[in-house]
C-alpha cells in the first residue's frame, strides 16, 4: 500500500503502517488536540508531537523515523512508532512525556503501530521477534503477548471492550508468503482474507458486538480500500486507481472511515466515508486517523504546498495547518481529550 506519509520509512522497515480505535473516539468536551507525526528536511527525519498546534520534537534520525499512534491520560502523553538504522532494520520507539521508554524480555519490538490506555494499563501493539522470527504482538505494561498464528505478522491496531482485547493486523506464516489480514480476539485469530493478494488491516473498532476492520489490499499498480464488518468484506472505492483505508470510528449506527483515493496520475485526495458515502477533506491528500468528540469529527493527515507535504488536521471538515509548508511534514495520528 502506497501511503503518502510512509514512503520515507519503507526503505528502512519494509512494512506499512497505521491506526486508532473506538475507545479513543468518543471523548468529553472542552478538548485538547494532540497530533503525532513527523518532519523530513531532506537530511533528517524528526518525530513530532503537536499539542493544540504547538510543536515539540521527540527524536531526530538521519535514516527514517515514523510516529504512528498517540494517547493521553492524566497529563501523560504516550507516542509510539519506529525508526530505521544503518542496516535498514526497524527499531521500535515509545515515548512517555517525550522520554524514550525501554523494552526487555524475549520478544523485542521492531515497529509499534498503536498505543492504547485502559485504566492504569498501557498497551502497545506492533511486531516483535526472537530467534524464531517476528510476530504480530502487543505488550501490556511492557510484558509481551504473542498472538496465535502470528508468525511473519504485524499488529496494527487494537481495541479493548468489556475486558476483551481485539487486535487487527496481518501474518504470513513464513518467509516468502503473502500476508493474510486478520483480527484476534483475546489472542485467537480470525482470518479476513485467504487469497493471493497482500492485505494490510489498519484500524479496528468494536461496537454493539460488531467487529469493524478497515485496511488496504496492496498492489504494484493498484491499491484498494476495504472494510470488513464481522468478517464480511466491502470495497470502499471500487472504481479508483488507488485507494487506502487507514482508520475507523463507530458512533451509534454511523461508521466513519478515513483514507485517500488516487487517480491515474497518482493525484490523491483525502477522504472520509460516512456509512460508505465518500466526501473529500479540503486541501488534503491523505487522512490518517479519526476521533469524535460529541458531534465534532477530528481527522489527522496531510495536504500539499506545491510539492511539499503539510501536516494537518480537520475539525468537521475545516483544515488546520500544523506545519508551514517549508519542509515535508505529515500528521499520522490524532487523540483528543479534556484538560
């Protein structure tokens, strides 16, 4: 899947990204808007955090760096992602209040795609490994939980509902095999695809007993945005040359999905689908995350200033620029909370 904001990381990691979940999506009023993203100057990548539009740098890397998810509670701000090193291997990154947090144990993470707070517990999801390979996994308060049938996998999003832990991602089962889209409930896997195409699930939401997953079928000449409800597949943009589905929120009977759609010239437009009906986000080329506060819908993503990527978010479709368009910047995730 050719996501606008992951192109700089693909050479270092060789995988794709993105996420947000239902528990992040419905939040009290009087919000503080937290956005995670990164900036690329041509020489260095810098992981970024914006709080109500004010930027802070988390880390700079000359190879590559990506932030993928953000969550906040009680004054603490958690951001996860990864960076590349000189060997093109991924190194998982987790910042709490701007300070890198260590990992230990048998399964060391290489990429992290999601951070989720549940009470006093901190969950992070991604990919980790040992001598036997790498697996779709999550960590609860630093303790690794390997998912079933997760070899060659990457956990990309998660949700916790009524004590049940839901994770979505993919797993190939071995070297050279295509990744199968899945979700896991309490560690047990449910396959969403079984065909020859590569799939990348990016977001999961659970509401009223229904499990909603969004993602993209990858391809060299075409990508297709997809949505699964209780395992039943729907194609969001069947006539496009390229389309990607990056995140999902469910509020009542309404299902919101964000991503983008491209044409034959690879010109992309940021999209939000409400109950399957697409609308464009003004000035956007990519929509990466969604959260809903009352009746307000917030979406993170990117636009363009000429050929330069501009980090943005939209509140009810109205864009708010986070960068000045002088260097390439992208907003990859959004979280909104009361002060």
